[in-house]
C-alpha cells in the first residue's frame, strides 16, 4: 500500500475484539496533535493497517501466484503462529511494507474482514452526508456494530423483499467476527430498549440529520478514547450509552439466550448465511484466544462471557465444515477462560435441558474423535500434544460439571473425616535426610473447578445425561497411559494429562493409570527400604511378606497385618508376597489371588458374625451387634485396600452405599433401595400414603431391631421417640432418620474402622480422584458379566496349539456348553478368581499351552500368568471329563 492509500484510511471500528497487536501498537502511534479528532482517526487508521498486515501473514490474499514475500499466499512462505504474526505485523506497519489486495478467488474471513472494513470506514469519513447517502448507509446497515433479535429480523425482512441476503451476510460477518460486537449483542431487554437501540443506530425518522451525525461521532469518540482494557466495555459505553454493568447472579449472563436460539433457528437454514457464521468464527477465535491469554479481558469485563454463550448456541458447530479449522480454534480460545469464567459457564449451562447438554457434549466429542481418527498417534506422536484434542477436552470438562450441577445433587450428607490421622511411615525422616520431599504433602488431588463450584462428582446421584456419554473410546485406544501418568504426576504446564479429566477415560484406562501409580509406589518403597538398610546396617524385607497356614489363614494373616499397621503402615504399600506353609508355590500373582479369595470367604462367613447376609439381595452388611472389636474391621479394610493395590479381584458382595461411604458420602433413604429393598419399599409406601398416617398406621419414632440371637433391640430416632407419633407432617423426617440410623449410626464404629483400614493403603493413591463409587466396585469385585466368546477371541496359544487345532476347537465347544457355575469354576481354576477383570473377559490374556500327548493326567494351570496346560486328549468326551474333574477339585499349589 502506498502513502496515498494510507492517508485515505479513515477511522473504522476494528473488526476483531482486539487485534493481536493491540498491546504494543501505542508504541508506534504518531505524536499527539492538537486536534483530538484527527488523532483518533489516525490511530484507527494505524490499527486497521496493522490488522490487515496480520491477516496477510496468517490468511494470505488468496492469489496463488502472489509474489509478496510477506503474504501467506506466496510460494515458499514460512507459516507462523498468531503471536509471531502479531509481532511481525507491527514491524511491517512501521516500515510501510507492501500490502496485498484480496484476490477475487479469496473466500474467507480475510476478504470478509476487508469488505466489512471498507463499509465501516465510510461511516465516519463523510461528515456532511446528503439525505441520499444517509438512506444508502441505512439500507446497507453499515452502521450496525452489534445485533438484537429485532434488528436481525428487520434486516432479514428487507433482504427477503429484495431477494438479496448479502447485506445480512455482511452484518453477520462484521458482528460475529468482532468480539466487542458479539459481546454487546442480544442483551437481555429492558423497558424501551428496542426504541433506545433504534435511536442509537439512527433509525428514528423523526430526528434530524444533525442529531444522527452527533450520535454517530459521539459513539466513535467514546470507543476510541476509552482505555485499552476491555474492548467489549468500550463498545458497551459507545453503543448503548451506558456502562451496562448489571448485578448478575452466579449462574446468569446478560445475553438473552432465548433470543439467540430463535435467531439461529431462522438463519441457519440458509446455507449462505451459515457460511458467514463459519468464516466469522475462524476470524474471531484467534483474537479471543490472544485477549484471554495476554490481556486478562474477562476480569475487566465479565460480559465477555456472552461471546462463548452465543457461539455455543450454534447447533451446527459439530457439522463437518466446522471440524477442520473453526471449532478447534474456538475450543483453544475457550480453554483459555479463567477458572471463574469456566465456573460461571458451568452454572449457566446446568440450567440447560438434557438435549442441549447432550448437543454440546456431542460437539466436543465429535471434534476429539475426528482429530484422533484423522491422525496417527503413537508413543512418538502423543495425543497429549494435539492442541485441538486437549482444548476440546478442557471445554468438555465445563460441560461435564454443568451436567453434574444440573443433576440430582446431594451436597449435605458427607461422612466425617477420621478423627485420628493415619500414621505416617517411620521412614519419612530418612526420605528427608536423602533430600526427598515428603509424599502426599499437598493432600489428595482435587480438581480446581470442583473447588470453585463447591461440589464433587460424588455429590451427584443422577446427572442430566449419563457419565458414560462423556467417555471417548477412540481417545482411550490411542492414549499412551504410561506417558500420560508421568504428565499427571509431574504437573507441568506445557504437558497435558488426560488423567486430570478422568470423565473422558473408561474404567480400563483409569485402572491402568492406577496400576502405574501403585507399581511406582511399590518400587519407591523397595528403594527406600534398600537405602534404609544401608544406613541402619540391617537387612530389611523389600516386600510385604505374609506366610500363612491354609487352615489358620485368618489368624495368621490378620495378626501379621495388625502388627504391620501398628508398627509401620508404610509397609502396607510394599508389593505383597504370600507363601502358604508347606506348599511350594512361588507368588507371581496367583498365590496372592487365592490368598485374598480364602480370606474373603472366611471373613464373610455369617457364622463369624462380622457381617450379616441378606438372602434376597445376596449382599453383605456390617453387623451392628457384632462382638468383634474395631481392629478386626480395620484389618478387613486393609485387605480390600491391598486387593486394589495389588491388582487382585475379590468376591465381595456389598451394596453400592458402602462404596459411596468409602468415597465420603453418607447413606440416605434412596440407598436403601439396594441395601434393604423391603424396608425401602415400606418407607416409600409410608411417604406416598394418602390417608391419615397417625390414625391408620399408629407408628412412633421408636424402631426395633434384632441382635445375633434374635432378641429385639429398641432405638429412639428422637428423644422420647416412643411418645412421638409419625404423622403426615413429620413422616419425611421419620424416613430420613430411619435411613440415617440403619445406614450410618447403627454401624458407625464398624464402618469407621473399616474405612480407616482401607485408607491406610489407598490414602496416597489417586483412587478417589479418578473413580466414581460404581467404578470402585468394579475395581474391587471385577465384572459380573462373563463373556466367554470375548475370552475366546483374545486367547493365545503355545506349545504347538493354534486356533484351528482339533483339541482347541473341542475345548471351546465344551467350555461354551458348561453351566454358569462350571464356567466360574473354570475361571477360578485358570486365573485364580471367578470374576472378569475391569473391561470384561476380553481384557484377560489367557494362554492355552500343549502339555504332552494323550494322557490320563488332569489339566493344570499357572494362575500367576493365566496359563492353562492342556494335554492333547484323544476325544472330546475325555477332554470334558478330565476338565470337569480338574476345575471341581482344584485347591492348593505345587511345583510342576
């Protein structure tokens, strides 16, 4: 651009919320002159030129044969990021470098920007318009810098009459590509707002032209003179004549969301208009990202959030046209929102309907899936380094918490923390001597957005849409969990870990992350033990070694664990090594599996009296009148923690309320549905009873239970409860108190001891951060669904067998013909447990190896490695008979 062209650039409102060069551009302003009007015009012209240079560097002019070395369309141009382009644009402006004009073939944001800029420039250049010019400006809506629902319909009607929608397309391109215009658009109406807006935009025919000229120049002056803090605030002052800072509730914004939805519904049906939204978003997003990253714009003007609310109402965001450029750029901008803004968005969206929440989830999920399947991610090209996937995941987190907030919340019934802190390891002093930081110094990890919102995922009993809809399976398949776990532990700003957004991970992936955490902790304990032995000069055991007698397993194991828990709880975090006295088996995992199985069978034996068993639900519950001391329950909690820590599955049958209580939530009336369905149904009928409860049922606030020997025990839910009748007015209180007693108060001592033992092993683990209560159950108990077809698909063969071997085909035919109990026995025989691992039997790596020719020997197994040693029997009948005998009478370990 030559100097003459430069002088012709009149003042024009910038087309983006701030140009990337907004911060430094004052350094290059021309000296102030006496005429403030001329000064403002020159500053606006400079700003306009810098923005053109910026778009030339990032978008290009569209001419494939362009020879300008500083144009993105020229051959051999080295692409640069937005920040580098902003700096270079300032340099080019300073030296008056060559500016390309948009090529006619250029269809996109740059041309739309220049087109709208030229229209805006003319608005202030002609100070003395004649009447014809004024009408021309009005017809083309060049002075519309923000939109209302009425204004959109007005323009739409005029365009419909002329069958030419180009003026509306230009207005949408101008407003939706400008953060300041978009922030000011679709504000919630006040009395006479429509008339005021028409007046400010020069639509009142009764006003003379001088008044309209003064209003336009006043708006321009206010925009140019305001400080470079928040462009949306400047436009708010210049366009609406008032600061418009409203006192909003934490879940409110100043935008009229219903109006935005109605506008989108009418406009998105037109393909040409839809393209204007797309191009505007491509241009808008980088500038918004720059503003949020470097200018802290939200803290100065909370109305800036309107921009994200308006864009997210576009129901076409998940369409293919947006997935390549527009949506990834917008997600990057949105991910830069400060914590307070994210929390406000979550609170706002929590009032949305299920369909609207699902639409937003699908939008971000589709982007993540598209990026995952269109790239080849591996250990060298990590998905963690893909900006679009990371940004979309961060945006999805806001929707996730909106889903939690909008669901059925219970923030009141929380378990009290343990009164006594869990004893620290006696080796911590040694760690400090070795220069290591004290572990768990920060306490359990908590998501910052949870803290800001004052809720936890576990507070939500039923979300708006199921948690499973937030899991992205393609992402889980390409995620390198060992690398992701490293990023999770290091907590560096430049490396993102998907473990910080556990909602997007399935149980298998999270279990793998937990496995890495447990193993690293085991190795750490082993290393500390070695260093400790060097300092102390005595040999210490790097493992948690348990030597037990099979017929005295409870006495031996619990006594040993009790000693460890009292002397040095850190030893519980060592790798478990079990040895059965008199047996030759070496514990590579299989012996530990059987140890846990036998301990659980003994502990949950109803004859011992620590737990009660409900024949109808097949579930165990703490016995409130047990004679066992608290230490026994603590040891049971330790056993459960050790099972998770050592990746073993237990055959434990607790109601879900136990896992909720372990995660810090008390039991409530609705938890009785699976814990005690008969009592739940009775209390539910009491709540729904339409007659007189007091006269017809004659019950009081005193309840009775039976002890181990069948003797009745009376308990007052309120003081003098036997004298307080239950009425229609107080029956809700009665039901709540009844549930509180049954699930919390009656077993308070037993459960606190149990939880304390569990936390002795898992207190430093990310267990509570990663998993929901139902996933904890899956982690401890494994899956109850046994899909042997999936097991057949994943089984490997060795020793000469393959998938097509006769014996292998007969083996699978035989196994599939077994009943449910026989299948469980086979699984117990081969793997050491009758439950499927997290993810189902398809995740179990079983190997069938040849163990010689036809023989009368029984099949054998290595439960440590899930290996079945199968002789090549001569017939299918013999195979079935030998296999059934092996799985039915299997017990004990020996050396083969």
